[in-house]
């Protein structure tokens, strides 16, 4: 029997979304940890893969929770346990392996990426780098992407104010207009995604009802925007997460 996947949540509302559907389709079992200061993380090698989701904290926090989470992510990489970090989970991966997490800025001004569309009225997108186009995480992308084959841009939900600086041994697989390092790779099988492909309708409705940053936006307009992109979110999530499962040996 294949090993379970371990899901680490930093706040309950930031969870599996579309990923839960794909795990059920493949009959893959998983355990969930809601991380806090009292969490005792298991040995990563007990699991076939680890997914760490987002949350309101910073990877720079010196709390007992974050110190232990960083140590856990470092062990995942050290033990070569497949890792997928989303939002904060991506920043934890980079910080745990020697990179830097800092406030995202453009021309000296703090820039938050929040929601479905940016302030210019354009959907948030990430564009694959050359390394990304040839990485197994994006195998088959040409089958679901219908735009310019020489500039593969994937729509993605955003909700972050910090970003990362990579070490030279890390790879940037996708970039963004407002934030450079959007999808990253550390060693052979540890990946981080700054945004959220996993946002299904239930997750979206939960976030706009509960998240303080999203409440400041025009929720009605955001609902219309989400309807326009949700199928693409689903398609991207299915491809990327399906490929990550293959990388993890499922």
C-alpha cells in the first residue's frame, strides 16, 4: 500500500481545495496537521509526500510553531521526501533551505498581490521560465494551455505580501508581473508555488467571507472574476498536482 500524503495547514481555511478531489480520484489517503506552537511534526519519511499550505504568518517569525515548521521542511528536503509548498508553504521551503523571505516591493513601494485580478483589471498570471517549460511539474502543459506557446501564462489566485530570494542552486520555474519568483524548485522534488491554483468554489467563498484582506476588495466584482477563471484554475491544478504526484511516485 502506498504511503499517505501529509497535509500541513497553517490556518484551517487554507486547505486542499481542488487537490482533495484529485487525491480521492487516485485513492490516495492523507493525514492533516493543523500546525501551532504545540505541534510535534512527524518524521517526513513516514509519508510519501508533504503538502504545506498558506497562512497569515511569515516564515521570518521566531515563534515555536514557525521554528519547528522550518526544521520540518528542511528535513523533508534532506530526506528527499517530495514537498509541495503553497503560499507560506513555498516561503517556508525557501527559508528552510537557505533562501530569503522579504516584503515584496516594486520601485521601493510595497506590493501585495491579493485576489483574482490585479489593480489594472488583469487576471493574476504566472509565466513559465525556460526551466519551468522543461520541468516535469509542467509535463503536458501544451495540452491544456491555449495561448501563445512561446509565453505560457497560467492564471492563478494570489494572496501574499512577501516574496523570496533564491540561492543560485534553486530554480525559478515561473515569474509574475508584480513578483518575480512565483514557482520555485529546490533540489529534485521540492516545489513551491506562491499563489493558489487549488482554489475551488467552496474555498473561494470561505476566503472572501473570512479573510480581512479580501473583504477590503469589491467582493461582487471578485465573484464575477472568479467565475471567468475557475475552470482554468481547475485545469492548471489538475495538471500540476497530477504531475507532482507522479514525481512523488504515485
